[in-house]
């Protein structure tokens, strides 16, 4: 099977990673998502994955509840990083090389988001989240 597209950006909502519970991270769902991503990667598709954080916290909801909007949005982005790390773990258990990139600096768990790296990782066959 030959893929129609060489490079794909997959936008995964945090809510989709919660499974039937509707909150948190559902292990079965994460592993199923990883399996599907592995199939795409196995076809030679260069993949980038954007993970939302709505299963952990929604910045706009937290803001409406009185949390400073900037702090609330940062919390939402951290939820996305948590999801990316969970997906990274599931993908690496399947032997897929991955990199997590984030605009919020936290070098212990993710690389700083830089355009050149975001383009280069998929070219090297790594799935990035």
C-alpha cells in the first residue's frame, strides 16, 4: 500500500485519549492510538502528532472558574505534554522512535520546539508529539 501523503500532522484531542471515562488517560485507548500511529509510520509516512490536554484540564474552563487566563492556558498546554509523554511511551513500547517537543521549556522531558527540529524529526522517521 502506497500512502497518498508523504507527511501528515495528526491532531489528537485530549478527550479522545480519555476513552470511555471522559477524563484522565485510558491505557487501552493510548495503546490503540499508538497501534494506529505505528501502522501509518510503517507505511513510511512522516508523522507529527499534536496532543490536546482537555482530558486533564481545559484552559478556557479553568479561566472561566477564576484562574488567570495565561496560567490556565499554560496548565492546558502542560496537559498536552502529559498526553504526549503517555503516547510517546506507548509508541516506544512498539519500537517507534519518538520525540516530544513543546514551547514550554522543560528539557528533562521534552525538546524545545524549534521549526527546524519539527521538520527534521519526521524526515528521520521519528514520530513527534
